[in-house]
């Protein structure tokens, strides 16, 4: 009998950001590490799109603006924690995170979601049988889901 899972098993990695902007900008040999093993990972990525009409018929879509990426993650902590610093051009210490969701039933490597430019502002730690961390974040931009990642 197959194992029943309610969510994907995954891991959460961090990389120290160097600089500002909405890209995966890191210094060479940037400090990185494994945050932990993910219990739940949610995010919203809003893009405001309007339809452009041509004589009353839809012609194409136009991206008018992008909202910040709001998310939350709960994971079992491995003991590693980033030391965010402000990089060149950045005014707030930030990290990039990468979530890797395993897909064992498809013999695939998994899928990856990268979220860029996250200040470490709301982190809740709970000590117990398995130390757990809940983190809320607001990212500048994201990439994914994709079939390959940067960290894990």
C-alpha cells in the first residue's frame, strides 16, 4: 500500500543576498545553508493583468503591476540560521530562499521555488520534541516553480 501524504516533503535553503533588486544576486561563494525540512509552505504571487481590446475583441494581455510575494513557511529547524547583512545598494539585510519540493512518485528531482530579497523580520521558534520554526515573509520577486534549483 502506498504512503498517504497530505503535503509534499521539502527542504528550505537560504543564501545571503548581496545587493538590491528583484534578481537572485549573490556574491561569489555566498554564505548559504539549510534552514530545515518543511512541514508547510504557502505563498501568494499577485500579478495585475488587464486585457487589451482591439475593436471590441480581446487582443492581448498586459501586465500592469506586480505585488510583493507574501508567504509563510513552517519547518523543522536544523540549527543553521542566516546572518543577513546589507549588501551593496541594499538598505535592509536580506536573504534569498529556495524551497525544494520532493516528488518521489515521479522519479523527478522535484520542483523549486525561489523567492528573492527577503528581510528576516517575523520568525517564531518553538522548542519541543522536534524544534520547529514558523516564518512569515515578504519577497521582492520570485522564480518558479522550476525543475532545477540553485541551492538544494
